[in-house]
C-alpha cells in the first residue's frame, strides 16, 4: 500500500526523528503575561507531534508562595497519595496542599491524580547542606521508593504542567488560561524510542531547571551513569531527562557559566579544537576530560529555562532546527519561525542560531544578538 503521508518512505519506517516541537518566550523586563500566545504557537506546530505528549513550564506564576518549593505530583495509584503525604510531612514543612485544577478534555486520556504542595525542607542542624540539595535528594528518594508516585516539578515560583495529549489539549486540561508568567516554554512530543506516558512528556524538571528537547540523545547510557555518580536517579524512561540533571550539575552545583555549560553539552569537534588558540584549546580539552560523560551525542535542540533565564541550544552541526527572534523586551525561541511570526508578525530581529552557540535571555538584560547579525544590520542601516 502506498504511503500517502510520506511517498518517499521506501522502507515503510514510521520513525520520525526530526519531529517534536519546541517554543519558548520570555519578557526580560519581568512583565507577567498569559500563556495564550505560547499555546497558539505550539499548536501551530501540531503536525510535529502525535498526541503522545505535551507540556508547559511557567515561571513567575506563584508570587504568593515565591519562597517555597512547589512540588507538582502525579499519583498513578490509589494508595500513592497517602504514602507520599506521610513522606512529605516527615521531610518537609507543608504550608499548603491542593489538587491542581483541571478540566476534562477528550484529547487528554487516563490522567493520574494531580496535586501540588508548597513546602520547605526540614534540615538536620548537624548537616551542612543547601535547601536545593535537600530537595533534589528527597525528590529522587520519592520517585524511586514510593510506588505510583512521581514528582514532576520541584522549583520555586514556577511549575510544570504536562501529560498525554497534544499540547493545546494539555493546556486546556490544566486551565493554563488562569496563570501568568514572565517566561513560558512548551513542547509537542513525537516519542520515537520511549513510551508515551504522563511522566515522559516534556518539560523535564529538577528544582527550577526545565528542559524541552527535540532529537535523539544516543549517549543516554553514559550520560546516565555519569549523573548517577553524582547522586541523580533517572526514572522517567526517556533520554531527555539526563539533560535537565546535567544542567543542574554543571550550573548550580559546579558553578559553570552558561557558555561553558554549552561547551560541555555541545562540545566542539576535535578538528575545531585543534585550530583554537592555545588558551582556549587547553580549556576545551580540560572540559572534555572532566565532563566527557556529559557530552550529548546525536541530534538535539534544547530550550533550557530556570528562574530569570531562558537558553536555546542545538548540537554542534545543527541537525535539529532552531529559530530565535526579538520584539522589544520579548525573546522568542522556536522549532519553526512560522510559530513566532504567528504570535508576533512584526518581530524586530530574527536569526538562526549557530550550532553549539547558546541563545540567552536574562531578566533585566537586553537580549544578546549574534555578532554577525549586528554587523550585517549596522551596514544595512548605515551606522
């Protein structure tokens, strides 16, 4: 039978490794805005997904509880909630708990129980450990020891909302029109190697770090083993999870700047390294020696976010698409430029980021444009 959707598919292979849609927008002035444009933009890329996963990360949405960790939890079984709440009361001071508001949607199937808790970790005065490290440890403990419980969001003043369905249906299911934030990221999933399940939808999160991903990380095994040496446990049945934990390790725990983090994850080819000036070549070589287990092999595009920052990054040879644009204080990052122009027809500047070079938006700072864009446009306007 002729393949109508893909007539050139001579081997009848239905694996679409270039699918998945990504979109993010951030107002670097900190202005809060609704997710309406983000939902419209990700819905515009509907055909890049297959209904087996959609999700959103929103920053700045819990101002009344900004100093507390917001735990979003999926309960897959009847007894999971009771066991988890005993665990939470032992390990945290819980200041508020509530069911996450939802509405029934035909396109969102078999939802688990969905609750959120605003907490602070209880500290042992004899231990010198940060609140962030305590939360990471307790999230990992809950996700590996409590059956049918999955903590899928654990940051401050932010939250992840994800599930099975197309992203526009997931947004309606979670009633995202009730929320505002200064930074929104979104994802439409087309799973290729791992199952479509509620916890496996994007974004992936630890603390306030979130990652959405298009591509295939073939180094998952070595990435996972490296991260497990540092106390992380990969439980989500997908390759993208390692990216979220790698960013947390590199930036939060080891204090590396974003540019260096990008060099670790999307490391230059050795032939490029050989042509670098001595000092830079020595630095990149040292990073490869120290963090070789975190190099992401395979095609990928990532949108990484945390409080105050949004980052777009592709693999070194740019095997997955990424577009960026700016209008005033708003930075847009997307799989397709058409999604950006849909919600902002009068963008001021747009470009295709180079492989391995991050696009960064930060609160309180103008968006840094690529050098070649600035040179071209100075010439164009006669500056």
